[in-house]
C-alpha cells in the first residue's frame, strides 16, 4: 500500500539556522509533490509545488528538492524564525489537479526557538 | 478574494445521528475536495467534486456522501454517526481545470460524536 513518512518527532531548531524536513514515500509515483503549513486550529496553507521532472524549487526562504529515484523530498527553511513554528505536511499528487485527491503525510511539527 | 468558508465551525452530535457540513469555495473555483483529519490517521481524502460531478472517492464507507451545487458550493453528509467519525473535516478548493493546482483549504468543521 502507499505510504508517506515524515519525521514523526518534533523538530527543534535554533532561530537563524536552516530547518530541514524530510518526506519519504513508497509504492507511489507522484506527478507532483506539494508542501503545506498547518497552524493549530486552522486548515493547511499551500507553500510550494514541485513536479516530478524538477529537482529543486525555491520561494523566498523556502527550498524544496524532489528525488524520484530515492523517493524523497526535502523541505528547507533558511534563516528560520519563531513565526515559522508550525506543522509542515507533504502531499503527493498523481494528477496535479486534486481530482485523485492529495495523499498527505502526517506532518512534522517544527519548533523554532529564539 | 474571499477565502474558503465552512459551516458550521463546530458541531456536537450523538451516535446514530446524521450531519451535513457545508463548504463555499473561492469565487471561480469549480473543484471541491473533502478531507478528514484525525490525530491517528492524519489527513485523508474523502471525495472530490467538479462541476457537480464526483470525480473520485477515497476509501471511506458509504455513510460518507457529498454533492455539489451549480454555484460550486458543496455539502458532505455523514449518516449513522460513529464515535470514530469525530474529526476535523476540511474542504479544499481549486480552479480544477488544468494541472497542477494547489489546494486552498477552509478552516474546517470540528465534529465531535458522543
């Protein structure tokens, strides 16, 4: 069966450092991979999307890599700030339009300490 | 543009009852997806509607159903509620016409079944 794994433990990072979150998947061939941020009591918010033929995508302090051979995506936040503290979810997407639904990992809780 | 709205935000029901949740998409968005989020299972895809047609359905029992209206608003219904249906129900919308699209999530409806 399809499986997506994210760091299940909370990740504690010192302010100003780079936070790196991992998303591994098995038995899946996604066309796209998306990253979302979720704050307590709120719905997820889209951050970045990367296609299967792209190796890396950047947006401001965020960077995502996608290795379809390793079946892994890494999500980096550089110059991290306490406001970056949240749960980060990776989601696999076969079709890109959501018609098949996104398959989400359970998320990594990131804590940026001042 | 107004965001995705969901009503009600909180709901308490008794086992055996049924419930209807509502989602109003962002103007111009024709795709509406529904997700269930629980601490144990994370975010799981329920179904997706586009132009009043269900395009795909996740692995949930038939007690979970939905529909979409001509103005793209969507409702989901859960009949014969069970304790395990207690969860945060999220709807997500997108234009839905061509891939890829990020999903815009609403704030969710917190359903508690007693």
